[in-house]
C-alpha cells in the first residue's frame, strides 16, 4: 500500500471494523425471508432517506461525472442529472410501490400481466444487478488502485468480500441500518476535495481565469448536446419505475409517507452531491490540464485525492469509497437474490419448501450472483459507458410498466410487443447511423405505440387479474381490512 501512510491505514481499518461489527450486530434480527428481502417493511423516514441516497449514490458515479467534467466541463453533470426531472415523480410513485405490497418488481409484471413477463423480467433484472455491481466495483478499484498502487484485481476481490459478508448475513436490515453512516461518507466523498482544490488554484476566480468559458456551459456539442441530454432525461424517467431495486427502496417503509420522504429526499441529496462531483472535475481540468485523454479521464478523481489530501484524509476518502460499494452492492445483491428466490426458485423449482429453506437459498444466491458482477468489473471498459447502457435498456422495460399502471386496457401481448419492438427499433436506428438521441427517440415512440396498439387489437387481461391489481393500488397502507373484505390475498405486508 505504497500510497498510504500509517494514519491512512488506521482510518480505513477502524472504519471497516466498526461498520462490519455494526452490520453483523443488527443482522441478528433477520429471521425470515421478509426480513431478509424487505426489512419487514418497518423502516422510518430517516432510514428510508439513507437507503435511497446510498443505493443511488456510489463512487463510480462520482468518478464518471468528475472524469467527464474534466474533459467537457459542467455538461458532464448530466451523466447523473439525467434523473433530476424524475425526482418529483418519486413523491407520486412511492405510494404506488408501497400499495402494491410486492417484494420484487418481477411480482408486478407477473401479477399485472403474465407469468412469462415475470420470468423474463427476472432474468433481465439479474443481468442489471450484475452490471450495476460490476460498475460500482470497477469505479472503486480504479480510484483506490491509482492512490495506493495496489493491483486493481486485488481491490476488486477485497471490496467484493466485504459487501458479500454484509448482504449474506443481514440482508436489507443490515444494509439499511448501516446506510445512515454510509450516507455521511457519501457527502464526504462528494465535497471534501473541493476546498483543497480551490485553494490550490486560487479559488473560483482562478478557476474561471484558467478555463475556457465553454467549460462552464451545461451542454457540450462534443458529447452532451441539448438533444442528447433531453433524450437521456426522458429515457431516465421512463425507465425509473422498472429499476429492479426500487421495489425495496420505495416500498420497504412503514408507511406511504415514509416511502415518499425517503425516496424523494434521499435522491434530492444526491442531486446536490452531483454538483460537487462536477466541480471537482473542473478543478481537475486546471490541475491536470491535458494530462489525461478520453480513455483515461476516469482516473482523475483518484489523482485528485492523491495530490490534494493530507495523510489521514486520504484514508477517510478511501473508506468513503469502500462505504459506497458496501451500501450499494449489498442492497443490489439482496434484491437480486429476492428475484431469483421468489420469482424463479420458489415458483418453478421448489414451491413447497419452508421459509427457512428459502432464506438459505436467498443467502447462497446473494453470494453466487457476485461471480457475474466480478466478470463485469474485471472486463468493463468504462464506467460512463456502462451507465448509459443501463439507462437505455431499462427504459424499454419501463414503457409497459408505466402503461400497465395508468391504463387498465394494457395487456401482456402489448407489453411483450413494446419491449421487443423498442429494443429492435433502437438497434435498427443504431445500424442506420442515427445519433444516440435519435436512437432513443425512435425506440421510445415505437415502444409506447406498440404497447397501445397491440393491447387494443388483442384480448384484455382477465377481469379478476385487473380487479386484484387495481384494488391494491386504491387501498392505502393501513386499510388492509378492505382487501380482506374483497377476498384479496396480500403477497407481503
């Protein structure tokens, strides 16, 4: 660990020991699958805010935004601000997710449409979880390796072992209860470099004097034009409902208001943190002018830490980076194991086992899914490319989810046609040489059109299926007696 002092190492060790001990302590409460996967839906407002912040804010995001801002200016902020216009919708969507009373998003596709869509979504979501975890690990490893000189592969294995320990032992309970602490570290990660950087370049006046005015523009024709940003924003809003971990993020609160406050305000804090990442990139553009090319720009964040921070604070930043890995990857691992255990294993492989068996399977699968994420981490070319790939493909699945929530006439044939058609249109537009904005626009238009046209041209879903789903949506949390009167079984409460 040639890049670290004894004080840095001490800070990292104290943090890891403390957070691991606390996580294992609270994990004693996990006795069944509902506790492991959803925390028994008993989280209050503060923990819900922390959960939303930490599952949606990671070191790879900071690294990607800072790197992009280093090269193209403040426009790089849109690699995360693409969700800024989605944030108010969280206030509206949270009660919907909580009232569904489902454990996974695959439950939605199965209950609202068909078993085939539930299975299809499950496999799609497992791929997403592995992609996410790989991206998070890759970003952390890039930065820590640049600071310490330790092999990237060794760091990948080390941080993976940490979040596997968390996820396997305590599930969502351990993850969310430590998220409050991790959230503090995320804020440290986002803003600590800025005062040191500004001091080194002569403050904001020095920043403006030494950078081209175009670097302060929110758009860049080189990489993030107004049209491309607009389409990323729209795609982000369309796909936000279908992100597989959001059933836990938005639906594990004790009440609808807890879910609203948690999801909305947790993500609002993230939008503020994103400003810190972009500003860090601008400062780096002054300090390392021309030192990094397009491929190497994601090394900038680690270089800033190594150049600017004194002994002890370097260790604190590394602890913060590791903290974001533990918080996010453990949550994704738990959600992924819930999908596999509930929507595939329990329904199609072993439907009659007891809850203890499914809890064991969930823990085993949590660790097994990590193998796939390690492959992504080891061979992923770029954090930003992985982020954009995710935003694009999840939007194709978000179309039928939006349509299915707001329009009772939507059916499974329309949903399948929408997913397949929008995906095919995107890749066709890509082959035709359209820019990414044009690819997204054409794919979304085709997806929504097919969802509506095919649903109208085919038979609606059975009345009983629609009655069950929309009765859930119209029954607030706390009024479950009305569901009993309607002879409806709640999947999980």
